């Protein structure tokens, strides 16, 4: 899991390790050059691709299965647009 300094706490780190998730959380008050911004950029970029779709920018759907269907459809459209030779 990659997050910023606000999410670092001993309890959270232990909880993640128990679940088998490797935490990549920078320690508060320390500046270390681990380069987590490069990893977080991938997530932020992907969210911006999904927010092209108005129904996902603001969640209007009350039912989670309908929201998940729109999310899956949007992800498929984004992936299709990234294929070489396919222009959407």
C-alpha cells in the first residue's frame, strides 16, 4: 500500500503486515527520498482517466453493483483507448 505521511502509524503498519500487505508509508517528520511520488502518480493518473466519465466523478448511483458496472465499463474503455491503433 502506498500512501502519504498522514497515514503512517504503528497500528496501521502492523495491521497491514498482518493482512499480508507491504506498507510503503513514509515516516512523519522525516524526509526520505524513497520516491513514493512516482508510485502514487500511477494511481492519480488512473483516477484522472476514470474521472473523464461524469457518472464516476460524482457518485450518483445508490446501488454499489450499478456503480461497479459503470466503473468496469469505464476501465474497459480506458484500456481500449490505450491500445495502439485504436483511437477513441
